[in-house]
C-alpha cells in the first residue's frame, strides 16, 4: 500500500514549540479489503536527526555523551542518559555537515572521515523523525570534559570508553539510547575492518 490508500480527514496543529505536534483524523485501506474506521492519532514532527558514534580505531575507543533527558524521566528511567552525539538537520544542511557540526559542539571533536551506518524511523507510530546514524573516525586521546552550546541550554558530559567497555554497557542495559545501540552493534560488525584500515 502507499499514500493513495490513506484518506486524511483533518490535520490540526495542536502545539508548536521545540517540536510540532499534529493531530490527524484519517482512514486507511485494510489488508483484508475495505476501509478502517476513522482513527485519531497525534504525530510529533521532528524532521531529520543525525546521530554520530565517534570511534578511534587506533586506540580502539568510543566517545559517549551524557545529558539530561526529560523523556527518560517520564518513563521512570535515569534522567541522565548515556548516548551518542546527535543533532537536528537544519534546512540546507547535508547530513554529513550536521555530523561534523554536532561532533564539535557536543564533544569538541573533529572527524577524519564518516561512515554511514543506517537510516531508520525512531518510533513510527507517533514520531515522524527520521534518524540518520553515522560512525565518525576521531582521535579520542584528548576527548572528555563538559561541552554543549549555552544558548541551547546544553550541559553534555563527554567520556571515553574502550570498545569492550562500551559493548558491556550496551549489553548490560546501561545504554538505553536506541541509536547508540544500533551504532555500537554496527561497530561490533565493522570494527576489525576499520581497525585494519586506520591502525597504521
């Protein structure tokens, strides 16, 4: 099925702030034939988010960031979450430009290259956000400290972890950020290839 199999009855902007919340009243075709009853759903419009896992193949280290997340608090999880670098794509920017910009703003890092991991929907039942995930090759020797932009009220703690330690944090459930998990799993698969290429 495609967009021709959906009837949008009404779209209302319920809230416009940091993100936009829309209420949709719609119907759609059913797999068994015919049409659904009218459905009312809210959609949070977030655009495109670019997420970046900084990896140093020479030192075999990854860089993670930690910051306050009110959604985690609402879910009953620790409000300070361990994640990877991330930011929203502005109009006219490429995803690679966002990755380089956010790496510097959130972690004080520069990348020698970027490697595409995947593109995915973060939660397609309620959020329109498309997540573009990348792995950045960095020098992690000087990474650490607190970073972020004051005008965006960012307070981001940067930490460096050996790959095995980061993998353990993923497997024991400490890391709950889905994009970080996807990036670390990609790195599990591609790590030896990257190390062979960059560890001279």
